[in-house]
């Protein structure tokens, strides 16, 4: 399982989706269930690498989210 800490961003490109900007400067296209209202929230995510193609048109690698912990909003 992969652990990432960073800021959630709602992406409205293409069909839209969620992107995590992690503390190391990377970006991750997120797949799976995320609670509503977290745009701009700092979070800790746990998940696995995904082979899914993201509809966010960002080119970011995919992370299938299994657990989300909000650090602050």
C-alpha cells in the first residue's frame, strides 16, 4: 500500500476528477470514493497504483484510494 500526503484539487478538465498534489511535488490522479467538499483540503491517502486511464487530462499516474484521512480543510 502507498501512503501519500498532500493537497486535494478538483480538476474540471475532460470529465473531471480528483488530483492529489503530494508533498514531494508529484501529482496523482485519484480513483475511488472520496468524501465531498474536500477541494483544497490537506489529506493523508492510502491506496494502490492503478492502471486506470484518468479522465482529468493531467497525465498524472493513477492511485486507487482505499483510505482518506483529512489533516485540515
